[in-house]
C-alpha cells in the first residue's frame, strides 16, 4: 500500500504526528502537498462530495479517505505495527492520543485565543493573558498525567502502553519537542519533574528511522506558523 | 452488560453525547455520579493507577474503563446497534464525531477564552471579542459542513451516514439543541440555510426513546454551567 498524506506543505502542525508514524515504520508514502501540483490535489479533496474531510491532515489509503489526526493514527497503528492488536489496548492508545489532541488544541489557542482567522499580533493582548495559565496549570496537568502513566509501569516497560512501543510514544516525543521549542523557560523549570517523559523522548529520537527523518529535508523545522510557536513574551 | 457512565452530575456537558446514545438504544446503564456516593466513585477512578482517564466522561464496561467522548461512542456504536459494522463506515462516523468534538471545544472556549480555571465574568472582555468570530465564521463553517454532507445524500437517505441512522445523528441533534439554546439570534438567522440539519434534529427528537428521555428527570436542563451557555451579550 502506498499512502498519500495531505497536509499543509510548510509546517509540522498536526500532520507531523502522522509523518512520525509513517517514517518510523518506513511506510511507502507521499507527502502530497509538498510535491508539484500537490496543493491543488489537497484543495480538491477538501471540496469533494463524498466523505469530505473537515480539515487537513487527511490520509488516502487506496479508495479510503480518512480525516482527523487521531483517527488516521488509529487506522495506521495496527497496519504499521505501531500498536498491539487487542481491541482493549487499541482503545486505550486512542484515548491517550485524543488527550494529546486536546493538549495540541490548547497549545494552538495560546497564540490564537480569539480567532483562527486573525494573526497573532491581532490577538497578542489576549495571548499574553492566556499563556501563563497554560504554562502554570495546563502544561503540568497534561505532562504530569503522562509522566504518572509511565511511572506506573516498571523499568522494563518504558513505553506509555507498558512493554509495547506505539504511535502514542512518537506523538509524546513530538509534544516534548514542540513544547521545548515553544516554551524553553517553562519546560526547563518543569522537566525536573518529568524524568520518564524526557527519557522516552530521548529513546524515540535515537530510533534509527526517526534519527534519519529528523536530519532529512523531509522534516520541516518548527516555526512561528505552526502549532508550537516560540514567542518569548509568552514564556516568562 | 450494565454500563456505568461517569460524568458531572449537574450538567449536560460532554456526557450528554454518551447519554443520548445509551438512551436511544435503551441500554442498561447507571449515571453513576447522580447516584448516592457517585461523585466519590468518579473521583477515585480519575485517580486510579491503571488506565486513568484524563477527565470525565468515561465509561465502565465490565473491567474496561474508556475515556474521551468520541472514543466511548466509537466503542458503544456497534454494541448498541448505533453504527454499521463495516470498518470503513465506522472510521467515517468516528471522523465526523471528532469534528463535532472540535466544534464543542470551540463553543466551550467562547465563554472560557483565557482559562478553564477562571469564571466567565473574569474573562468576559475576551469572550465578548471572541463570540462574533464564532457566530459569523466558525458556526457557519461547521454547520455548513454537516448540511452539505446531508445534502449529498438523496431524500431516502436522511441521516449523516446516508441510509443508516447512527450515534452521529444523535450528537448532531445535541449540537443543534445546544446552539439554539446558547445563540438563539445567530441560529435563527442561520437556520434558513440549514434545512436538512433542522429536519434531522426534528426527526431525532421524535424518536420514542429520545422523546421519553427528554421529558424525564434523567435529562438535565441546559444551564450557564455547561458547554452551551446562553449569555445574551455573546449572541448579538
């Protein structure tokens, strides 16, 4: 199967969670919008009559068109060997992924608390008020939640599902990378309490396919156009 | 199977999407936190070591504990006869439900644009600025998306999946009810362009188990403590 990923071609954004899964599994895939005429193809599928996605990312797998980041990962997981096959485990993995989706939404809304259609500088006053609630309350709550789950397993079960590596670990790596980029001060202060998440992120970065991806041109850099943006004034 | 639903006992909130599915299917379930000592049980499960949910609602099904509204519905769907069994259809239904989750998050953040831990009156200035972007841009985009999907089916296929009724229709009913409660002016103006969604909501309300539920004490009223809140100043 050759997968086609449709996502904005210039940012990591929500598409990165899917890219990491495809890359770790060495899947055969095309990042469509980064190829010639790819943006036209993306736009046409958004406007399609049958099963249109609400927004990117979406994945074409044969005749199937799948939208919503967590739904794509839930579909790819068993096919790429990135989640155990038992339904109970897959539901738990998906539940964790949906919690990551919630965190990502909150991170986006720090720099866009009023409207997606406005620029950051047009809602900076509100962003300045929102940011400390995120770094002081929400960031510790979300990351503490995942740290506790990791702590609940023994040393021989270093992944969020326990012994089994999964796409959720890849997404947690992306969360740690993104938060360190966007909020270096807040994360530096917080990471003392997150040794297991930090160690997980290190192990993921060292996986050969991820190391190769991160140093390739396929991997876009973080920037102030994506979800994780570094505005020093929001990280005091 | 006797299901146990765990959700805040005084609001419809996100739990209502699960309640509607259980009620329509006449499932055997307990709304735990509304029973004696139920809140204690809810809190204990939130603090549990094994597979703790991040937040309510969550569902206990035998020894399984499932969190995240859309994940609960994905699990219940085939078991309650509320979604076709084919994987392709279930993925599409779940994708639509996740889009409803996104809409619900945006509705919540209208009255809480700065922090969940603050009261509305403490972030009213920002809410007043955010609300018109929702009613003018996001509400038409989301509801127009679902209206178009309904329009794409023929007259003999009046549900969002086409011929098959599903839990997604029940959730769209809740969306229409909630938005009409919270934004009566904006919805009155908009509904002319949403005849199929309006007709769907009417048909859902007329389903015998839903009619019975809505007039029972099991159904909590909308209020200014839930997701859909009626603040006239946000509906100009």
